[in-house]
């Protein structure tokens, strides 16, 4: 048996302004420091089993406007058992992270707590063959953490409603230079915790999603990537109103081409488009894309705050966005990225007239990021984003987001001696405290 223990400390400084309404007239400048602490332990049982438990705390100090620092809650970020039934079948049950593809539909099960966690309460049964696999996944993510104890409980909302889903995810890697993913999920979203009078209140809904993703490597460093998905379902009427269920019919996807140049600093250029349907105010259907389990800052850290008055934080929908990106690594310890987005809405949005205009141009955004690896244990990054709002908004003053981040992490691996059952650091000499004739050897020897 092998034991692993580890810890991680992440420190972030984040400053932002005009991200909510694009207006200098509103005092919405924010500056805060975020401190996230993780600690975990993992037991590997031979070649078949794994038990993983991890704790998490994220506390913050807001400097502008100045607020008192308070310790936040400590939660179980991870708590699962993984067991390999045979070489082709495995089961993982419990609190775990799930990311499929590029995280377009399945990435974050706790969108309400920001980047503190992204876990799912899930069961994942995997059937594998050659270089491919099919996963049967069941998810139950209540709006609040009901399943495991919370220390210093702050009664936080992890999302606005209770979520549950079941589905299949196929990952195919058998074809040369080709990656194919396919998925089919059913999901329910019910019991929105906000009042029915809230502008963003969502009635109970059920929907299915069918989609796929493909990546094709081409000669001369070129590659093509595309993903598309379609949603259908129904949404109940808002409580206290007459009428029947509304049909849900939505779509989303992206496509991009990438060219990587064969030189030591690994430069690449990427051009693409991202689209998600919007709700047509002239029909009785619900046509806005539901981001399923992908409410995270996939394309922007700044813009997830601009989405707050529209549909909620990181609720990606009603979007037509062109993207151009340049990547480079001029040194082994340094990665650089520059990105430009031209963003439109596909449908007009009938939101607050204090925030939203009558046009469809969301705006133009520039991003610059530098990732630095200082050592095996210490890494960090700097990120700057700039947004010039368009006529989709009333405010036209520019917004920005600036982050500095450092992450320090370490882990230790111990092997349990078959001689006395005691754990020892990997690489330590094997010592036995019992006579050799009485030594138990039921555990397999660790590979050093």
C-alpha cells in the first residue's frame, strides 16, 4: 500500500473596475486578496484501489472597499473511492473533479463558489478498450453542501438551484492523429433559491444534451478543433403564473484552427469562433444556451462579472465571439499568451435599462498572461484583461481585471513495509521491528 499526503497554498491579488456595468459613474472598483489552502491524503491499494480525501478553505481580505478579514468555512473538496474491477472496468464514487474535453459542457459542479472548488458529487463507471473508453456518469449537486460536514459553516450557495444529471461520455483515441469525444446527458435544475420575483429567477427545468468534439492533427504543425452540442427539454411556468411548460431548444459550439511553429520557444497562432444561442424574445420557447456544468472563466476572468446582471456569474449564453490568440514559451520557466475577442450577442436582451442597451455588440476584449514556474513547488502567473463595452450595454467606459497569483505545493509519498505494516518515506531503508518469521507480507511491495 502507498500513502500520499500533500498541501497547497494559493495566494491571489485581484483588482477590477467597471466589470458590472461599464460606467465610471458607479463606484464598483474592487481589490481583494484570496487565500486558498488545500490538504489531502491518498491511499493506493495495490493496483486496484484508491481512496482520496481532501480539505479546502478559501478566505479573503477585501481592501477596497475595506472589510474585516474573516476565516471562511473548511469543506471536503474531495472524498472518493476508486476501484478497478478488471483491466477494462473501473468505478469512482464520491466527491471528485470531472473535466471532459475542453470543459465546454462538463467542468465545474460548484459555480457559486468561484475558483475555490469545481467538484461534483458523482459516480463514474468507466469501460475502456485500447485507447478509448465510455463513462457512465451520475451527478447530484445540491445548491448547498448537504452530503459532507462543513467546519465553520457559512451556509453558502454552490449554485442557485439543485442540479442532478446522468449521461454517457465517449472518449476515442484509437485513430491516428485524431481525437473524438461524444456525449449524451440528461439534467434537471430545480428549486431556485431566489424569490420568484427576482429578475433572474429560473423555474424548474429538465433538458437533454447531445454533442461531440473532434481534434484533427494536420501536417506542418496545423490542427483543427471543433465541438457542437444541442439541447432540448422543457421548463415549468414561473410559480404564481398561468400557462404550460415552455419547450427548450438551444445550441452551442466552437471551432478553431491552430498553427504551431517548430522552433524552441514553441510559438503558436490560433483563430476561431465561439457561439451559443440566445433567447428570442419573440417566441414562447426557451432558446438560450444552458451552460450545463461549464459556468467557469473558460474565456475570461473579467467577463464572468459582466454576466452577473444578465444571467448570473459565468453563465455563458447568447454569444457570438471571434478569437485570435498567440502563445509562446521563450524560456522553459515562462509561458506567454495574448488574446483578442470580438464579442456580439445573437439576440437582444430585455434586462435592466440601467445596464443594457438596445444593440448586440458586447464589446472588444484584450488579454495578456504570463505563467512562471519558479521551481517544482512554486509557480505563479500575472493576468491582465481589458474590455471596451459595445452597444449591448448602456455604459461604454472601459473595464479591467488584474491578477497576481502564487501557488506553493508539496507532497510526500510513503510506502507501507510488508514486514511490520508501518509507513515509511519513499526511498527510506526497509526496517522491521518484529522477528522475520512473524512478519506479515499480505501487502505487495512498493516500487521504489
